[in-house]
């Protein structure tokens, strides 16, 4: 005889789960009692939101499913932002929540909330388990759904009596899951792939536009091979950074609102856009009508609903990015010379490099460049959201997939610190930095308790400008410098870190940046760096909201 | 922009209707009518949805519906030869005498049935496509429609073609 809780824990272990992030409470007591006897590692966070982000960071760094656990009502509701973050960026997590006993469901019982109702729009699928007999099957289905197709979060809501009841149950040895309503297309249609290859031979100015889907499907190798074999330039979205090494001659860096000028110019002049694992997000496209308006578009994505959603597509290919790229590579016969196009791009690269003022004051871009130089583009870099995120995306030299972890779609401030904790459990061998702003860091600053508790070696680099910087930047540029509620009073972050038993350094001089970063890297365990940066530094170049992406402001040659 | 009739085969599970309708509301698609019931396949239900949109919108609706795990199949019947029906129950004033006779005559023309007779009103049951029911309702209005209950449209393909789970 096994309780529902035991079946759950056994199910997690069968799925290969070693670490879960959670916070206990009333109705999950049976599950926590089971954890007490289990070999599963449980990390006690200081707020449930952090459990969801940590599971997400774990998943992004490893490619495996991350797991978080919370109690009913407030515990479950605190997961919501984390689940929505994972949903927007297609990250496989399984969120486990306790629920009031089935006899009390719908009664407005103590700590009851309809979490399956609440999370319906932000999960790939969710379950309210009504019978202990279903726990085993549902755990397997949940992991299957989370990690296959276009990955995403799945929530399982477990009423207390379902966890407590004992039944006779053994997991079947064969782990095949069959769902008649869920059969993701994995292989691209051969005729469509053939058509794509034909378009490549007709094109004069092709461009690969690559996103998170390439990272998710582990297709970075195939992507680089494909780009190199045909000599096609590559631009990546925020989520696609790391798919191609930053200093690869074919790489144009990030496109979109804070992309490089040369990437945006290339999109605008391209006559064939090969979009892979992207979704034509508004932060990428700017004004849709003018985005790649001279180009035919090939769109490869595992989610058919993304194809044609925002932009009309000439050759849709539904399939896994890796599989489709392999098929395309196998069909490379003739090669076309795109040298004229590459020369034009090289010209833009020389004329419009990313740049920032070098006047002796402490600039955030410099901090990122120094970190990139020190780590040689290795390590795992996590960010918060806002200016800190954009500067990191622009100035850190990413070389490998799954080394850049950021909340792209939802743009969740407070994401980075807990996600960095999760990333550590996925890749304990890696140096892990959370690049933060003073605003974002204070959204989940309580996790200093967690990193201190478990000595999780997350290094937090706060680009401290005592502003909610990105909002302030918009106020400066578009609201006549009316800084409405964006200025923050000074905080001594080192003192706060010290209070948790964590070392930290305040840095005010550019000359101290490198040694401070070195101390953080060389210290075992967590570390907090408080960089007092130029307060009103902006992220440039920038495409104003609603403008075409080649109409960029700032960052140009003087 | 024209009405499309979608036939959606779903798992007969709790919450499935709210998954489907929630998707419509959060993505800004409008439902004109909706009808749900069990169908020939055990464990499944069929939802018939009439919604208005341009081709791109309808394509997006269908793709998003297909992404729901509990949705087994989505078919757009609009371009196919099909039969559509809805059912209405109409309680109409019918004082004994000439007006009652006229109401009964209208019912007979529309092949509606009188399923309840009260001292001052009758209840009509009428099945047909939207236009037929609209027409009857309009004609009955002069007598005083006290209450009108309508189902959503249901639809089926003509001939031997079917909308089944097997692809």
C-alpha cells in the first residue's frame, strides 16, 4: 500500500528528478512527510515565486524538467508569476501544488484557491487530481507534456486526501504516454524543406533569424553548420543568444528594440528571412509592416500556431528545429555566393558598432565587458529584467547555448536571482552570475536567505543606479524627463548581504571592477557586488515603440 | 469576416469547456454560438462553435484550439456541404380565441410543435437553422413573446463524410 504522496515522490524519481524547490504548508504536509524519508533534494526557498523561478532556471540550464512545490491558496498563487514566466519562454517545469481535501473543494475553505482555474491560461496543461489512483499516470503525463513538443509548464494540484489515501499501486515498467489529443509534429515536411532550399538558391541577401527554439531543441550545432556551409549571416533574438558564438564572423548579434544597428539593417534589406524557433515578437519586429518587408519568409517552428500568427509566411515548416536543420543540411548541394551581401553587412558592422561613452565614470557596459573578458564568455549568466538585461545581452560574449538565462517574454523583474539558484543545481560546475538592477534585485532579495542557507555560489552583480532604469529611460526620452516614481533611495546591499552571512563589495571606480569580479569568482559560496554605476546611463541603440526597426536612436557614431 | 462553424472533438473531462471558452476570450475571439454534447465516440464530446472572423483569425483559432491537450480534433465545416440546426423553445401569449389559432397556424407553417398549453400562453418547440428561427420569432413578436430559449447551432456534414477522431 502506498499513499498518493509516496506515489508522487516515486513518480518524480522515476522521471529522473533529483532536486525540487519548494515551501511547505498545511495541505502539503503529507508530501513533505514523504520528502523527509526520501533521497530527493529539497531546497527550501524564502518565497514560493522563487521556487518556480528556480525550477525554471534549472530547466533552462539543463534542458531537463524543473520541479517546484507549494501549498494551496497563497502558496499556489505565489507560483503564478513564475509559471507565467516559464509559459512565455516555453520552459518545461512541473509545478506541484497542494489543495484542500476534495470534500471541501469549492467551499471557500481555508487556503483554498482555484489554482487550476487561475493557471489555465499560463500552463501548457494542468490537472486537478481527484483520485489517488490517477496520481501515477498524471505525473507521467505531466512530465511528458512539459518536455515534448513546444515545452511549457504543467501544474498538478493535489488535494490533501488524494495525497493521504493509501492504495495498491505499482508504476508500470514501460513508460510510454499516449494522449490522443497531443501529438506534436517533430519532422518537417520534406516538400516544404525542399521549397526552402530552392528559395535559398534564388536569394541574394539571406538572413537567419534565430530564437529560443534553437536552444530548446539543442540545435545550435546544426545552426552554425548550416550558416557556415552556405555562408549566411545570423541574427538572434534575446532568447537565442548563445546559439552561435558572439564573435563568429557570421553573427550579427541581437536584433529588435535594443539590437545592433547592423542586425536591424540586415533584416530590413534582406530578401530571404529564415526564421527558426522564433515568434516574431513585437520587441523584435517593431512596426510589423516594415519588418523584413523586402524578404520572403521561411518559418520553422514546432508550434504551428506561431507560424503566420504575426507575419505572413511564404514557406511554413512545422517541426523540431534540430530535425529540420539536419534535413536542410542534408540537402545542401549547390552553394550560392552571398559575398556582396556579406560585404555590405561588414560595412555596417564597422560603421555602427555597439558603443558607449568612455569618460572614466563607472559604466554598466564596462562591468559586463570586464566580466565577459574574465570568464571568457564561459559560465552561466542570468539576468533580471530591464536595463541590466539589455546591457548584458549586448555586451556579454555568449559562446554556448544554455549559458544565458533571462525572462524574455514575460519580462519578470525578480526572476534572475532565484533562476540563478536553480541553474546552479543544473550545472554545479559552472560559475553563475546574476546580473541585476537595484530594482529587480529587491523584488526577490529574500532569497539571500536561501543562498546563504545552502551556500549556493550565485554571484549577484548589481548595476545600481538607484533608478528603475528602463522605465526612467522611457520617461527621459518620451515623457520629457518626468521621473514619476522611478527613483529609489540608496540601499547598502553589502550590509544586507553581510546580515545573511554573505560577503560583498561596493564598487565605485572602474579601476576596481576587475578585482571585485575576481574576488566574487574566487570566493566559495554566494557573493554580492554593488556597482554604483552612472545613474542616467541609457540602453542604446533603441527602436522607439511602434517604429520600424531600422529607425533606431542613439549609439551611433558622433 | 464571416461566420465559421467549427466542430471540435474534445475529451469528455471536467474543465474542458472552460479551457475552450477561456481560450476564445483571452485571445479576443468572439463566440456567436456554442453547443456541447456527448458524441458517438466514448469518452469524447463534440463542441460546435460558430465564430466570426477573417481567414487569418479563424486559422489562429483552430491552431490554438489544437494546442489544448484535451482537444482531439478541430474541423472547420464552413466550406463543406452541411446541415445546421438549432432548437428554440418559445413561450408566446396566446389568449383563447383568434390569437391562439393564429399562433397555432404559424407553428404549423414552421413545423414547430406546441409542447405546452397554458390558459393564456403556449410553448412552441422549433428546430431549424438560425434564419428560420429568427423568422418565426419575428412573426410571433406581435402576440408577445414572454420567454425565448435557444440552443447553439449544431452541424453535421451531408453525405457519408464525417468529422471523427481518426485522421
